[in-house]
C-alpha cells in the first residue's frame, strides 16, 4: 500500500512538471499561457483615449482634409526618435 501512494505521488509531480514545462514552452514561442487568465475584451475597450495620445499613438482612421489642414498629421510625421545603446546610436524619422 505504501508503494502505491509513493508511485501515485511521483506520477502526479511528474505530470505537473511536464504541464508547466509545456506551458512555458508555449509562452517562449509567442503563444498565450494555458494557466493564466485571458484578458477580457471589456478591459481593453474601457482603456482611456488620453493614455494613447500621451504615448504618441498613430490615429487608426483615415485622415480627412480638415485634419491635414490643421497640421496634426504634419506634427506626427515630423517626429524623430533617437535610440542609443553602448554600441549604436540610431535616429529614426517617423515620416
């Protein structure tokens, strides 16, 4: 009886180890985790618009003539982003 419990416990530990290993392999390959809760669509829909504007997000819709006349698109296209590491310094133009 004692050996049956030990072998069952060993099998359960081995199975859980394989499950966690497979889940982390999926995460490493860019797939979502099976064990973590999925993000709800409601949380993504209630995100404030001002947060996107502060990060400099690109507008999703087509640009109308009125927006182009205001210069909103010209300001966005004129941005330059500088990325510097210990080896490389790069300047990117968003045009």
